[in-house]
C-alpha cells in the first residue's frame, strides 16, 4: 500500500490563488509597517488556505506489471547469406536466456521476420507493430537481430525505450552487384540500344578494376562484351533483331568470396519497334486494285512506300515519247540492284514480265528473299500467262506453279483446315460481312483466280473450285506469299459486304517480316506478376509437355490445352524472381518474372547505418555478433543504456492501481481553530 497527500480544494485553484495573493499583499503591508504580529498573521493565513485546499491522505493498492522486451529476429533472404542464419539462431537463443536470467522478470515479445514477396526486409514495420502491442510505459527495450538491411525506412516513428542492434554478418564480407541506371523501354529493330550499366563493389572488396560482362538477347547466343570498370557507369550497346518484346540478360561471373551471385545479373525488357516500314510496291498495268494498295500502304504513317508502276508497256505503240512520260529517268538499277536490301517488304501487284525489269534485277530480288527478305505476289491472269513472274529467276522462291488456267466465275474465299491453325488466317472467318445467304452472313465474292499447283509451303485459303488461293512458304531465310487473285480490292470497296481485307493483309505482311506474334510454330511465355502463361502454336498435331527450368535450376513440366485451332496454352505460378526457360522439343523460350535479383540481394553487405538514427535517439547500441554476445543488464530511467560489451533494459516500474482510499488530513474545525489561535496570538503580540 502506497500513501500520499493530495489536495481537493473547496473552490477552484484560481480562486484559491487569488485569496492567497490578497493575503500575501496584506502581510507584506503589515511587515512594511513593522507590526510585531506579522508572523502569527502569516500562520493564520496559512491555516485558512490549508482548510480551503482540503488536503487528503490517499492510500493506493498497486499491482506491478513486468517490463517488456521486444525482439525482432530477421530471417529474410539476405539474413541467410554466409553464416548469418547460424549467427541469428545462436543470438536469439542466447538473448532469451540472458533476459530470462535477470532477477526481476521480463516479458518477451518475439517477432520472426520473413520475406513478403519482393517487398524486401520490413524491419521497421515489424518493430513498430511489436511496440504497438504494448503500453509504452512497460517497454524496457527493443532488440533487432539482423544484418541491418531494411527497405521500409520511415515506418518506425518513435521509440519508448532503447533500441539495440545485434548485427549479423562479418566485417570481411563483400559483394558485387550489377544494376541498370538507365535503359530505354523501346528500341528500333536493327539498331543498337544503349543501356547505362553499373557494376558496384561494396564492403571489404578486393579492389578489382574491371570485370568481364556477358549478355544474351531472348535467350539466344551468349555475347561476350568488353571488360567493364567496377564502381563506374558505362554504356553498353546491343542490337535488337526482332520486333515485339526482347528480353536482354546481362551478367558478370561470380567472384571468389562475394556474398551472393544472385545480384550479378540484370534483366532488361525492351520492346522492339520498326522505325519506318519500307515497302516497295511494284505494279503492272493500272487497274482498280492499284489504288487500293496505295491507300492501304499510305494510310499507315509508319510506312515509307516506294511505288514502281509501269504506265505503258514497251510493246504498246501510241506515239508518245518516253521523255514525255516522266520528268527524270527512274533510278531502276539503283532501286532493284543497290537498294533492294533496304526494303522490309516487296509486293508485286499484277506485274508481268515485259522487259522493264531484266532478269538480273529479278535474280537480285530472289537473293534478297533467300537472305531474309519478304515477298508478296498478288496476280491472276498475268501469273498464268507466258510473261508470268514464275517464268523468271523469281521461280526459285515462288511457292506455287501456274497451270495456265484462270477461273472467271464468282467464288467466296474460304479458310482451309490448315489455315484455321495458321496465325495469319486463324479466326478470320469470325469476321462478319453484310451479305445474307442460307448459311448466314459471309464474305463478298471475287470473280477471278489463277489455278496453281503448290510447290512449297502450305495453303491457308482456297477459292474457286477449291483451288489454292493463298499460299505461304519459306525460301531460305526469307518468306514468300502468293495470292492467286488480284481482286482483294473488292473487299476494300465493300462489294457485297466486303471482307477482312485490312486484317488479312496486316497479318500477312507481319508474318512475311517474321514478327514473333505471327509465327506458326513457336513457343512463347508471358508473365503477369508471378502468373506465367505458356502459349504454343503449331500447324499439325499436339505439343508435348513443356519443361520449365526455374532460375535456381530446378525443373518441372506442364501440359498445354488447346484454346483455339493450332493454339495451345498452359500456365504456372513462378515462386522465384528471374528468368524461366521453357522448352518443348527443339523450341526454347524465356520469360522474366520480377527482377533478376530480388530486392533482398540489392545490397547484402551488413550495416548499422540504416538504423543508426533510431539507435542513437533512443540511447541504444550496436553489437557485432562476430565479436560475441553483449551482457544484458538493468538500468534506471535516464541512465546510459548501452556500453562496451553490454546492453541495458530500462526499469519502468509500471503498475495498475487496484484500490484507492482518501480521507481528510484534518477536520475543518481543526483548521479553523488553528487559524483563530494564530490570529489571537497576533492580537496579543501587537497589544503587548
């Protein structure tokens, strides 16, 4: 039981102070006049004020509460590097034993901190939450058993007691990391992209001046780059070879003694775009469809169109001099011999061999295709005749031979069974025109088609009497498409409702230019957070299981399901950050999930700097575990809480009052008797 004196005034303290002030003024006046009873008057005033202040004897029954020590044990990924996990386990057990051995008993609150996705170490958050569970008056101290690395600075605002860091790791630790300071989101296909790379050593590094650097693009051939300086920013240039997403992987080999090689690798996604699509349109005699081709190609601002058209065939005799047909001579040789490789796509539209383009020019175009170029031929009657392109050096790359027959009856283009599986024509039959017939809405009709015999490739569309209408083929490293009709312009004009002419030609040109999304035999992966979707396209059969190789080298298999003709899909959840390699048969694809190096590995060298502000403000200390465990002692409030080899827990002496009694220190009549007695003595003294 604790006793104390408290005051319960009869009036407010303000009124009581005013009365006391007035009394003091009168006493001062009496003393100034030299009245001999001033002392007794003062005692009488004190007795009156004491009666008005109403002093009480207060007796409390208190229940003491034990002090609390908060301990946060860092078990995140960075805390497992080297022998840190062992250091952490030993320190946590030793700290519990040392605190349990203290004589006055301390309650422990232990939080074990683990990774939460790629959020890094939320050490300050864990400390704030643990401290928030307790009355601040009971907290004797907080301990963090950690390497000191955290990623939530600012989450801990105030500390009611000293914070001590038991730091794992070793003074000789060092690490090397690779990171990108600046990288473009987009790059021009065929041109180099510049990436600002930095290789940085931290900790007790050996002082290596430069290290080798390697790179791959889309998991392809490993590129050995020049040695790059350490602790300096250097630009790297890599050339994108395809449009769409490109995954650049850059790394430096692991060095002996570094903490981890997980941060020696970076992943840079760059979307490849074509700066300007250069198209060469070679037209024969003028006809209605020529304007359609020009409108289609000129409507796209990303297309640079060069249109070579024959205004008059050489055998035509109309008496008009050639000098009046053009202002300047057309640079035919420069275009078809010197500049042909600059084009992304060459289109022969209703073109016939008329002596305008000699065989060496056409032979050069065939070479262009075999070296990776793209060629589209659209013709009907001209392709069947004696001056057909098939009877030129282009024959070696063309996918079908004309029979000489031309169909001239109405027909509706149809997609073949194989065409239903090919990305160029897959789903085109879902396009609805405006013509109603017994089968419902359908495409508009065409009226002319050349009969051809496929030589290479595959037929994706048929026309009159089931004859091949659209033939796709590969020629060397390039691609060729043959449209055995010159009436696709009827769809563009909306005849009988038209058809998917724009979408068909867009897909066709993209396939010819080898855009990845139009590949017919390809394996792809795409990531949305940790969810990875695997897509497989093929023209025949079904794919086998896809083998997934995780960043740590472990493997798993998934089976794909058909979601559309020729399109198969599956998914899995990535439990690691980095590059996953997908393989099915001879096909290989890669997909990046999260950063190549998790946040935990960005800067793994142990440090106390990130917690220094809180430790210094609270009076705590930093203790490296490689030097041994500190002693744990109790200290009084306001005293030093850390020293060489020891950490203090503050005695808080928190309690709760379970019973409270108050009684007057003296009855009111006693105070009045005292006041009257002192006044009488003052009168007697002054009256002698």
